[in-house]
C-alpha cells in the first residue's frame, strides 16, 4: 500500500461514483486543478454532505 501523499491520482469526472474509507459511497460533483493539486468535490449525502478532497491524499476508490 502506498503512503498518503504518494497515491495514484484518480482520473475523475462529475457523475463518477467513488468509495471513501471513512465517508462511504459518494458521487463526484466537480473536479478542480491538475496533477498533484487536483481536488474532487464529492457528495456523500446524509450528514457528510459535499467534501473537498485532495486526490493525492484521499483514500478514494473509483467504482
């Protein structure tokens, strides 16, 4: 397993479904930036709502 900060940066688009270790299942709403500064806005619904996640650190899996 890669350490945080060395994760492969996922290629995500609005509408993609993802899974996060803590927040569960979510849907990508928006993606900003490029390369190591790419940020995904993911709607996890419920109490979690929309989270901004820096992809080089976020434990996301594209479904």
